[in-house]
C-alpha cells in the first residue's frame, strides 16, 4: 500500500516533490497546523506528518492518528510535539538538527556584534534625523572572552566564528569531552567560572528541567557589569524578569534575544530597554536554512516509510538505509527472544542483560535492545512497542545491560536475553541462519534448535521414558495437531525441555491435562 504523508505547515515545493518522486502520496495543507480541531479530524489514515513550528502535535491529535508511523519536524526544536504520547504509540519523531545550524550560529554572532556596537538603536536614531554620534559608544569584540553554554553542533560553529573574530572562547557543557574541547578550541570550564569570566555569554543548549532558567538572579550576580547575554537557543533558559532587573540596575551591560519564554512575544519584560536587541525567532530564518531543513525532513521521512531507515529520531536509535534490511531479521529475533522470556516471567523484573556475539555484535545493538525489551514487557503491559520500551523499562527501574563479543562463538551470530527477577534468572539464546528465519538454540543452558511458531507449548520435565508418548496422546485425544516437536536435556535422566508448535490454540482443559502428566514440571502456552 502506498504510504500517505500529510504536510500541515509551509514546506518548499522541492520538498513536496521529493515525497512524490519516492512514490509517496502527499496532502499539502500548509495552514492546517493552526487549526488543532481540524488537524485531529484530517490526520486519520496518514502514515506520516511533516511539520514546522506552527503545528502543535498534542496527545489528543495523536489519539486520532491510528496509522501514523512518523512525525518529521523541519527544524531542530520538537517542543511542539508531545513526544511521550508519540513514543507510547510507537510513532518515530524526527527532527533536522543540522539543516539550520550555520544560520542559527550566524544569527547569534550577528546579535553579539549588533549589541556590542548598538547598531539597532543607532539606526533608529539616525533615520529619525538625530545625529547622536557621542551617544552610541560601543565595545570591541577582539580580545574579549566569549562564554558558550552548550558546545554541541551550533555552539561549536559559534566557537569557530569567534576565533575568526580573535576572541578567547570558554565553554560549559557537561557532555563536552576534553578531546572535543581541544578540537573546537574551547577551554572547558564550570558554569560559575564562565559567568565570572565572560564578556559575552551565548546560549546553545536545549530547554530541559536542568537548563530551565540556567541564567537566573544568582547567575547574574556573578557576572561582570560589562557582560552582554545572547540567547538564540530556547526561551526559558534565562529568567527574563531577573535579567530586566539586572539591566535596570546597571549590573550587566546588555542583552540580545531571538527567543522568549512565551511566543509569539507580543510583550516581554525585556522589551523597551535601551540596551536590549530583540528579533522574532529568526535564528533559522534564511532561505538556505528553510530549504535545507525541508528537503532533509522529506528525505528522512521517505527513507523510513519506504525502507525502515531511521535518522535524527529523538525517541529511537538511528538505522541507516543500508543496514535496515540486514537488521530486520535480527530485530525479529530479538523481539521474539524477549517475548519468550516475558511470557515465562511471573514476578518483577530487576535486570535484563542482552548479549550479542559474532556478526550481530557489530550491528546497531541499540535498536535490537529496544526490540528485545518490547517483546519482554508486552506480555505484561500489552501496549508497549519498540519505541516506548526503553523509556518504560527505565521508568520501572529495570536495569538494562548490553554486552557485545565480536569474537568467535558457536554460531555466526547469537543473541542471548537473560532476565533476572525476584525469584530466579532465566536466559534464552537465538540466532538467524542463512534463510533469514530466527531460531531458538539454547534455553537455560540446554541446547535446542527450534523455529518460532504462532502457537507453541513450553514444557520442562524430567528426562524419563514415556513422556513424549503420553504428551502426544493427550494432544491427539483433544484433536490438536503437532506441527513441530523439539526437545533437549542437560544430562541423561536429568532436566529436559520440550518446545512444541501446534496448530491453533491450546484449550485450558488440555493444558491442565498436560500439567498433570507424571514427568511434567511446568507447561506454558506461548504466542508469537
């Protein structure tokens, strides 16, 4: 079936054409994003939704989007998408983090220069016929210290531009490694040190609980009276009321803001101050950036809908178009192994260890782990999916460990899922052979070679004569056909395992009879 994409914000004609060239049906309604009620009605039946910042994708809208698989945001910020609600429904949320990085970095530098030389205020004065040459005394950039909060993609570009302006650059970013700091020419410092030393401070970090009001009254009290603050990242990173008071009290020299805590910003505490420069969220507003992010989101969404490739997703590991076909059978294997363990687990899970050996160890194990967790928790939670599984596991306090061993093992590839509960530890291993079909090859240390069937019975029993005959007779009397029968044991006369595929369901009454057989220790129906 042809995938269908709804575009609810303004995207370029070239981006729309990318969808069409890929054989994807497109409904282009660029003003729809402003009408939440209508969007909730229209979204039904679409596989993809392409947006900019105007569309607010709420939980209510997502509840109507029964077929939706992916949301593509042409731009960096995804705060207009209810990501937890999308994740819970298994919807991939993508952004385009690099399409407007240069544009945003250039805007931050432009605001810094405009603020240093009071260009906007001087322009207004001059065009009003006032020649106030002595009023607009600026400061030089050369030799000054620029403090960058957030040294990711945009922050590193700002650092590069600042070096060209002969500035000294210091940076605060808890995720910035010493090696990376050297590469981008930034002296890594603690936040309070940055506040005390910087002549200019520019923010390039996302808005989170930890970064909200990262510049507050206390931070402002540490700064030089000559400092100037620039924010082209996210509204809410700076306490705007505290900043206005610091400006009024001449405790800092100026501020330049492109983003505000409430947008559209028709009023704000910073408005009207003579040492403040404001722009209406223009960080990404160049023709080049707008075109870049539109084309990028169209390509990304097309790759996912047609090939299963995932790039720049904020709620799932990336999967390239090249690795997606190769990864697919291992995703199925991981999910089925997790499901096997989950269906046999009856007490609280404390820890899950997923071991990858051989060829699979060099693959995208994050995606495989998500699939295994989804299979594991689905028997208990039902609505969990490969997108939401890691979040749900974390929320429930389940420790998840990945182990990779690329060396030799008994199989070309092997995945082992080990689940530790309050009562016991259970492990199951599987592989994918050349035919691409996943198989179970080991259960609790007992070798096995069994394909997954839609309806199966798992039995642990004592390795004594007569079990197979009595079991087969019990199912035969109930008119239940056995499709495959696989057995394994740890030692002659010891513990044994049977994994049987049957046609159709196993009625409870028949299950009771199986459990009553002399050698049977445990019998459990499984569905895959």
